[in-house]
C-alpha cells in the first residue's frame, strides 16, 4: 500500500513552474508550466501505481530540470558516429567537405544569382550552376539535379515511360532502406514494369524477347546494397545500349550511389564510375549526391541532351527541385573532383572510406591513452580489431579492416553502457559486439576523441 508521504513531496504546479523560472529565466513560461504539470501528474501516477515509494523535493526538481533541458534542446543535432558505418543513412549519410559548408553558409545569408543570368540581366536557370561541371566530370551532354536520387528515378520514368513498359531484370528489382523499391516507384511514376529473366540470371535474349510496340525504355539498376553471387549472369549496360538503340529505345541506369573515383585503387571492390557508365553509352544515368559522392543530398541526372531536356520540361521537375543551399554545397563538392587526389583527401566520405587501418589504429590508441590517464573507475577499455562498413547502400561486400575501442563496465550490461553513451550530449552512437560496447574509430573524427573521454567521465558524474 502506498503511504501518504511521497505525495507530499509533489509541489503545486505553479510553485514548480516558478522554481524552474528562476533556473531558466530565458525559457517561455508556458513551456515551464507544461513541464511542471506533466512531471507532477506523472509522479502522482507512479506513486499511486506503487512504482515509487519514496520521493523528495530535490528529485522532483531534478526530473523537471531534465525535462526542461530536453525541450530546450534542438531536435536535430550532431552526434558522434562510432558505428564504423561511413555513409550511415540514419546518421546523416555524408559529412560535407569544408568547401561545401563555406559555400552554403555564404549563399544562405545573402542574395544570389540562383535563377538570374548575370550576363544577360534576365532570368536564368538554377541548374546552370552545376550542369557544366557535371558534364565536364562525367562526359555527359547535359545534366539536371533534383532533390534526391529517388526523385531522379521517378522523374526519369515519368518523363520517358508514362503509360508504357520499362524492361528491368528480376535480379535488379531492388529495395533501398526507407521503402524505396523499384517496382513501387515504377507504379507511382505511371510506367509499367516489365520484369525479365530470373533472380540470379538474366540474358540479353530475355530483354530482346520482351521488346514490343509499347516498350518505352530498358532500365538497369545497380545492385548497390546487395550482391548476387554463385550461378549468376547479368547483362552489361554496354550490351543493353546496343540492343536498345537497335530498337530505337533509350537505355537508362539507376546507379544508386554513383562515384567518380575507382575504389579498387584503395583496396576496395571496383564500383562502376559515372564516367564509365556514361562512356558505355547509357542515355540517362541517375545517382545520389550524398552516398559515395560525399556531397549534399541530391539526385544527379546526366545523359544525352534530347532526354535531359525532356526531363527538365516535365512539370514534376518543379515538385522535386533542388534548393539553393544544396546547390551551393553540391557545386563546391563537384569542384573538388577536378583533382581526384585532392578529392579523396578533402571529401570526408572518401577520406573515411579509404583511411588505412593503421591510421584508424592511431585514433583508437589515442583514445585508449587518454582513457587510461583518466582512470575512470570500473571502466575497462581495450583495443580490438574489427571491420567497418561503407553503408548507404554502397559497396555492400566491402569490409574495410578497422580498429575499435571495446568498452565494458563492471556490473553493467553492454546495453546499459550503450544507452548511457547515447544519452550523452552530444550522443555517442556505438555498436554492441561480444557483450562489449565497440567504438569503431574509423568514423570518429580526431577532434571528437577528447570529447568522448569527457562524456564517459560524465556518465559517472565526474
Ligand atoms: C540509394 C539508392 C536510391 C535512392 O537514392 P536517394 O538519394 O537516397 O533518394 C535509388 N536507387 C538506388 C539503386 C540506390 O542505391
């Protein structure tokens, strides 16, 4: 039976709100009253249910303070990515290069020539700012950029295949995280999916047999987040181009991640580069701005002028258009690709993916040294070898060797420590392996190492 006493520690709503007002003079009064009401009601319920048998006024105030701070904090905020997944879709995919951050900051706070032709003094096109450089980098005739690659695929299908058939191999009907599926996008675009081949094997003759008077185009989808191994066969873009053009059909490829550099030079598997795909004669190629390219979220479309111009005129293009901040960041990122050596150093996604294990090890050792110096009671830390992931539905088979700091606390489950790190400010996102909390140092930035030490100390109130 709940005693009367814990109830007595619950103050009146207006008193608690007043106390909070002294601690947070800048906070809006209605927010404080709301917190005070929520906290007092919640405590009353907990005591009635027998979940709390003891309560003192300090506990009430601490709880209320925590709530106020949660409400005052930004919802979208930085976290430390210690998962080792470089292009982590849930953690914001790519980190922008400094040059891109500068460009977007400058454009954000000032007027710009977004849609103004400075030479002719009249209305211009927002796409002009990246079109030339995209053509220069990929060898395409024309280019267009939209909100993301999902939009690029939708716009391409809707423009070139409305009410008509699109031939796709059964081995390429992919689903990307976040419910993007080729068959579903096809339906929404108004195109009709014509599946050919089997899951593991599709032949050129399968495509050929499916062509009829209602065929609009042949589509290839890059298997960005999975692989079909063993008894398998797929038809190359170049072969499809020959077939398509023989029948007067455009051939389109959704490249997914899309990259400009050859990852095999860095010990990773080879992904087709955009230049290669364009060079193979594909008529329209779509890819993401924030996966392997390492720029802002965007959908990039490059290809033959006659098709890109039709895409630009589609009214749907207005609904999926790119905004000026993205454009600014995208132009700055693309410019870095003029020097591939520099690009790999200056674009964080590329730098993190290609970082040699020895360099990751140095970051791990640096964290370990600092943790040992601090001697946090009960915390055990050691260096472990592990593998990172590229993530973002890119290079699914790549597992770059990496190093992690494995943490454990006497008497704590790994889940409890993982949660405590996640509740820190900024939150540290880790992963659990073999009952330990792993901080994979590939994705931890050097300037975050000291911060992690401070956050760990804070967990024990030090
Ligand atoms: C990631 C991906 C998409 C979606 O790209 P977003 O930029 O996330 O919209 C589409 N197709 C493929 C093959 C992908 O890998």
